[in-house]
C-alpha cells in the first residue's frame, strides 16, 4: 500500500530520462515530418534541449556517449549492407580521386586561413580533416527519401561517402601522430595486419560476389536466431577491427558488406532496423548534449562566418569533382549540395584531437557547434539548391540511372 502513497513513490532517473527523450522526439519529429525534414535534426535539437546548456535534465552524458558509439557501429553496418562492392569498384575513380582531392584541398584551404589568423599547423590540419567529411547518415536518408539511391548522382555520392567512411582510419592515425603519441612497433604491425585482413576480405567478397552464410537456410524463418546472427556479424566485425587497433565502425562496415554479398539483407534489415534507429538517435542526441548555447551565442558571428565558408567551399569542391567525372552541371551542382555539410565521423576526429590536447576547449566547442549546425542546415541547403537549379534554367532534375558516361 505504501507504494501508492505519492510521498513515498520513487522513480528511476533513467526511466524518467527515457520518457522525456521519447516525448520530445515524438513532438519534434512530428513537426519535422510536417516540413519534410530528416529526424536527425530533431535528435540533435532534443539533445541540446536536455543538455547542461539547455534544461539541464541530463547531466551525466557518459552512458549516452557509449550508446552513441554503438549507434555509429550499427550505422556503418547498415551502410555496408547497402553497398555492392562490384558496383563500387566500377566507380573507384570518383570515389578515390574525388575523396583525396576533397581532403587535400580542405587541408590546404584551412592551412591558408590558419596562417592568416595565427593558428598552429596541427589545429589547421585537424579542422581541414573535419570539414572534408560529409554525413552518411543525413545523405543516405535524403537520397532514399528522394528516390535517388540508384540514380547516377546517387551512386556517385554514395561512392564518395563510402570512401570517406574508409579514409577515417588513416585520418585518425594522422591525428594521433599530430598529437605526438608514439605507437609501438607491435601496434604498427597489428594495424598493418588488420588492414591486410580487411583488404583480403574485400577482395574475397569482390571475387565471389555471392557468399553463402552457414546455417542461413536453417534460420531463414527463425526470427530470434536471425537477430543474434546479424549482431554477430555487426559487433563481431567491430570486435575484430578493435583487436587490430582499427576503428570498430570499420569492422562493422565490412560485416555489413558480407551480409550484402550473402543476399541476406532483406531479413537482416527487418531484424535490426529498429536497433539502428534507436542507437543512431542516441548518437545524435549525445552530440546535441555537448552543444553549449552560451558559447554559440557569444561566438555567433564567427561560427556563422565559418559555417557559410564551409558550405560554399565544400559545395564548390564537390560539384567540380563530380563535373570532372562527367556529371552534367545540374547533377554535379546538386551533388555538391548533398556533400556540403560536415559529417558525424568528424566528431570522432574532433574528440580524438581534444583528448590528445591538439585543440583546446574553445576549438573543440567551436568544432562541435559548427558540425551540428551544418547537419541541421543541410536539408534546407539542398532544397535551396534544387530550387536554384530549376529557377536558373540549368535543367529539370531528370536523374539518370546506370554508369557514368
């Protein structure tokens, strides 16, 4: 009976946090659905509202950060499941050359800007890495919503995003070296061995094209075992990559590509999609929790200036890259808009650099604010670009399927 007396009722804070997060996501999500914008924006805004600079409802964000890391692993696993390696190999030029040009030009531009403002070389290189990466989570969702995934521009953009997901590993290694952290010979050899294992796995997938999973027929209609087999390939790949000192997300990505080659993606998608939605949402909420509204207001003009420069620079660089590989100007210009924002993997670069004391608190907060705002603005920038393409007579957006010309 005492449990029914209001003064004696106690609630688990975690239950309260989950309830409030769910209420806010539903409320914000309904609004975003009405204006046809991706829910990722809502997740960041909810995190910002609940963080220390907002309502202060969530003070200890460490648990959510860990769950957010699982969200990145699941996200890369699902990206891997959507990638056909033979199709990607056909477009290796736009992926490899385009991504290399993007990273090099981004670093060179920021080094020039940093020289003018007196920034250290390390800080400039880190910011160059940060702005060079686009958001797989946002763009894949937008391509799907616009039915562009299997079009020429969709395949080109996806190939660049895929290469960016792969290049995150050497970028993180470079960040570690900039931080002056010396790796032992054993660690270096372990990293090389891990890279070779991944390369051999990818070559095997490419050669075989279709892989038969053990027990696939036995569990074809067994929903419970399907869940755990999918988790095995996702987190087993992540664990394997971690063993070699590589990014767990990269291992999950390879696990997803194995799933794609096994032709088992239909039931895995149905099995794990709810988990993916949940953990990816948690990741972006954890990003929002780190936003400091006071810092943004104090530095609003500096942040907006850099944000505009990032959008214009990334847009033009990617548009020229796509045009270089024979995309018509209207498609290249739209592709530049799709890739103009800063991606979620840039948070990993920023947090790694901050942990190694390469950048100070101000630079870290500035970078986190910049990345978050570019993600929030991205859908509106893309919509504006589509309207400009039509308004200025560069052609209707009649997207082509199939390979490049």
